[in-house]
């Protein structure tokens, strides 16, 4: 049963019991209504308490029923709340743990509310591109005031119950036994004659509501310009202020229905479910025993190694940072200290917390220091010979059962694992720079990687705040394999007639955080150069423009050298178009006999994005990624793909795969068209009117 019903000395207790978060699935909703009716019919009862089993009151909608008929089967949540309001006996909602989304809306329909101290409450629907759809935009302003409600609903951020103890949201915030307090409160309420208070009947009291609402609009004008939901939240709240509860409630419902159908909401909901799906590995059961990770060693104190070390110490794990020289270690530690100093100065971290994190890092020039580590992460130069030296040394010294991880971004993990006598313990942990900030962690599964190793690192990823996506072994795994094709296209396009600034502007207008040329300058053009040199040897048939190599031959490696595809002033990161580079591009085209033409921004965007889609389809065909949403999560969390578009594979789904195929075939017929080898999986899905996702 999703709802339990008991009685306690004249009070009915209705307990939501739908683990893990007492989600408001159909059986829960129906159970509440049935229990309310049962309590109404019992003359021995004078009041009702509504609470939740386990550690939470209610986490909102039951996500297991999303996109199923049960999600819209009556009684809907609005009908449940109406049943609470019209109860002839007072209903007391007793909240603990969390009351989120529909769970909070349910409580807002009760006559009274009490909460355990520390209860988190929120209406987070805006994060899914929708708004509260069961009266949240109407009742919360009447409970906590207009200003506070605007902040909570538009941001979706949680608040602690005790911070709202002096509002009409809570009649009491208690320590100790919540149920006992709720029963006592219910008996007192039941001893009084009705009618009992309803939030819908309260006025929204504010000295200048119009100015308050306009201020909220101004605040989101830039931050939410691509997302309609925050704007609709404000509109719905305003409707309740101006036209009253009933018209506000009707308008809220109109907004909810419209937003659910919007591409932005579809994208955000896709990301929500995609993150959860990414944590599941088909042949690794959720109850797989994991290894204990209490000590971490990181080999390489450069930018990446230092960021990786910070990721672990930020989560409370001690780290030994190892490098070949004291000078390298000191440079790495100095960078880490500078990063923490900056965070402290910005007020995001206390000095005490920063000192505690720094104290968890020890440094050593000896590999002997890794003998006690449960996890060893190699973060040295991206060269297979260098990796071989490191892993053979690790293999000699690491304790049995230690997990040996490589931060390689492109190299063959199976070859790396073969440098050891324990390939089952080797896994790829591809962090993204800056590693202490970026959410994405590509977990590369080698041919012999043990299941408990995978289960352990997936669990660890969550602990250090990363979104982990499992990838199979191939050159570049998921993210870098796909971005390689967009880089090839961007280089071909500047040969054909565009310039770096136009390419970057076009894709940034589409919504990418950074275009390919600015991204290359930031990462360092020499890194891509080294990878291309390897690929020239290993894949001699694959054709590249030589423009990027010519740039590197000039020593223009990007921001760190003061010039790359763009010019940079000393100490500044602003990219300024470079006449030298533009002239080099035009001269290169002339020497190659290329007649330059004007490229539209639409062509630039399509060639860059569809290159991602086409390579993503190949990755699915080959089983490198388990599902299309995994690819989308890689690009949403690691490569700056616009979140309101949901990732490259969902974006293609929303356009229609037949349209994507037609565009690719059109570009394949142009100069440089041999760079397009259309993925069989894309062609097959387009022919069958199927999608990548679902």
C-alpha cells in the first residue's frame, strides 16, 4: 500500500508510504483521497494528520510514472489538494526531511502545517522547465509573502523550515517527536469549531506588488533569457496578485500545460532523467559490492593533476600528490593554494575550510608514497610511452586491490592496462579541466575492467560531485572523439571562406559556451597538435586541414603564449581577431587553389552540430556509449552544449533525423565532403522515423 491509515485517540493519521521519497504516484494520490473519506465517515475522529513514512514527508511526483498513463490518471494532485481543503475535519500536515514540488503543494492544501527543524522545502519545478502545477504559485505567496515566494519559485532553491517559522506556511516548527507534536496540535484544532483556515482565502500582502514583480523580471532578464519557465512563474504569481486565487490557479494550469510541451522543458527533463540513467550500468547490479576508497594518490602535479587532487580533498579524502621533482610539486601546490585563496576571497569558502582541505594534501617525489593508496590516478602527459613508464611503476608498488586509473583523454585504455599484471583493476577516469570545477567524469571501461571497480568509481564520482558517464575504449572515447569531427569541420570551413571569429560567433549564438577556436586557444593548440601527430601515424587515410599545424609551427599555442587563433593582451583572456592569422588563412586557401566563398551562420552551425550527431550515432552503433542520453550528458556537462537544447542527440531528435540526414548528405556533396561518412544507425532510424532517445 502506498498510504497507511491508523487512528490515535480521535485523530486519523494518513501516512504516505511510497519509498524512496513517498512520490505522489497514482496509488498514493488515490490512497490519500480514500483515507480522507474514511476519516470523514468516522464520528469518533475529530482531526487528521498527514505525514510521510521513513526519512521524508514527500519528494513530489513519482518519476517512475512520468510519461505513463498513471501520471495523468485521476485523482490528479489538484483534486487531492481540493479534498484536503474541503475536509470538514481539520487536516494537519506534518513535514520532515524534505517537502519538494508536489509534496509541498500537497502540504499547502492542508489547514495547518507543522515541521521538524531542518526540513527542506522547495518548489524546484523551474529546474525542469515547468512551474508548479497544483497551486504552488498561488498558495506559496499567500503563505510566505510575495518577495520570498518569488525568490523560491523562480530559483527553485530549497529553504529550511525554521527560516520560515514566522510565516503562515508553518504553525509550528518543532524539535523532537514530530508525530506526537502533530497529534497534540490536531486534537487542539479538532476541539475548535470550523471552518478551518485555507491558504487560498488569504490575501497576498505587499506594499508595492507591481514593483516587486517587475524587479523579479529584471533579475532574470539575462540569466534566464533562453528559458521560458522562470518568466511564466512570475506571470502566474502576478495573475494571482492581480486577479485573485481562482483565476491565478487557472492561469497557472495554462502555463504548466504550455511549458510541458516546450522544447526547453523537454531538454531539461531529458537531462534530469539522463543523469540518473547514466549512473546505471546494465551488467553491473546496483548491489555490487564496492571497494573502500579512503586514500587517494594522484601522479602528476600539473594543472590537471592539481585539479583532480582538489576534487578529492574537497570531498574529504586525503590525497598524496606525486611528481618527479620538488619544483614541479611546489608549482602544483602553489596553484592549488591560489585556487583556494581565490575561492575564499569570493566568499564561497571559509579560510578554515580552505586550510582543512589543503591539510589533506601531502606531496612526494617518490612513488613509494602510493603504497597505501586505495585509488591511484595517473595525470601525466598524453603520450603512451610516458603512460607505460608510469603504469609499470605503479603496478610494482600499488597494494593488491588498489584501483589504477588513467586520466587519458584519447589513448587506448586496454594498452595501458596491459602494462600491468592487474588489468582488471585498471579504469579510465577522464576528468575535464578545470577538474575541480567541471562536472563531467568519463569513466572508461576497459576490456578487463572488473565490475566492482566500475561500481566503486561510479559511487566515488557521486561523492566528489561529478556526473559520471561510462564509455567504451576507442580513440577519444565519447566526448573527444565527437569534438574531433567538429574541429575538422571548423578547419575546413575557414579554408572554404569563413574566419575563426565568424565560426565562433555563429556557434556561440546557437548557445555553446565557447566556439571551437576560442576553446582551442584556451586548452592550448599544442595539445591538439600532439594528438593530430599521433593520428597522422595511426590513421593516415583521415584527412585534416593543415591550418592548425601551421598555426602551431608559428608558436601560437593560444592564451598561454599570447596568441593562437586570436591575439591576447598580457594578463587578459579577451580574444581579439588576429590579422596575422586571417591573412595566413586566406594565403593558405590561395596556395591550395581553394576559391573562398561566403558561408552562412546556419551552415556553420549545422556542420558543427551535425558532425557531433553523426559521430554520436557511430558511437551508439559501436556500443561505445550505452544510450543516446549518455552522449547528451557528456556534452551538457563537459562541452558547453546549450542546456535548453538538451544535448546533440536530443537536438537531432527534436529536429527530426530525416532532416539531419538530408543536411549531412547535402554537405557531403560539397568540397571537403569526403569528411562526412554518414552513420548507418542515423540512416536506419531516419528511415523508420525513430529517434536516438526512446
